[in-house]
C-alpha cells in the first residue's frame, strides 16, 4: 500500500495520474497547502522541502534498513520510482526510449513546471502586476510550448509510447488559458493534450481534485497567499 500526500496542484496530479494508470493501490492523504498543512512536523519528516506531493511505500521494491517503508518527495523522483516498481510507463528493454522518457521528465521538472509556475504567480497571484515579469514568463511558457509542439510533430507522445514524461508535462498544460496560451497555435501539442485528457485514468485522477471541492485558484484567500508566498528562509 502507498500513502500519497497530495493536494490539487499540477505536481499532485502527476502522481494520481500514474497510480490510476498503473492501477496501484494507494491511500490519499490531503495536505491543504492553503492552510499550511505542509509545515506539519510529521509531513516534514517525509518531505523536508515542505512541498507536495510526497509518498510512503509500505511495500518497497527492495527491503529497507530495519524494514522501514520507503519515503519519497519530489514528483519526478516519485514517477521514476513508481515506473521502476510497476514496470510500466518507462521502457525497461530499450535504453534509447528509456533515456528519452527520463530526459523529457527532467525537461519538465527544470523548465515547463518552474516557468509555468512563475507565469501563474505573476499573472494571477502577485499583488502588484509587473509587466516585465508577466511578459517574461508568458514568453518563456510560449517557447516551451513550442519545444513540445516540435517534439510531437512526428510522434504520438514525448518518448514514443505514453510514459512518465507525458504524465509530468500534461498537468502543467491544463491551465493553458491562465498561462495566456492558445493551443490552436500549437497543433501537435493540442492533439497530444486531448489524447491524454480523454484517457480514463486521467479523468479519474482529475475527478479526485473535483471531489475535494477546492475553490478556484484565482479565488485564493489572503491567508492562503500569505502562507504560500510569504515563506522566508526561517520557515
């Protein structure tokens, strides 16, 4: 059994998408980041960076010291671990395609996620609208969409077959309108986006978020903004 510490963010969706696709047994533990639950000492033992998602695997791939469960934080590391454990969504026989999936997973972790996240922050949450910052991150998001669009011109998914690279990237494209993007400008990306959106596991994963009845992000309370964006080095 896996305990998934989760909230309804793109990084959280990555893991529910995988678990639903692989049909792995898991228990969802909500961590309401708008209420500061990510700073709970118990959670910090699993996720020292105070970010979701995080997970505990009580039946890890290999025995742990003192038969302890496996704990993981960082969504990319979690996807790699789950793919290796389940032997799904990461090619184990062909080193080339395995490398491609890992490469595009790292691309999302280092590029698409951080840049789209800054796009969200300065365009939606920042108390002062700074044109330079907004334009900077909107333009960088558009560049990254263009990279994906070119990559998908001659293949169905980022690494050939559907993989953890697609699961990592898709949730960061879902809020494309908030990112001031038009998918019609990226026809290959648009085709990819709708193919993933219609997968039954994707539908189930996103239904989890709807069932939590979370308010729309642009209606975030002032207290939640203070908790999320007022973090200092001492926190």
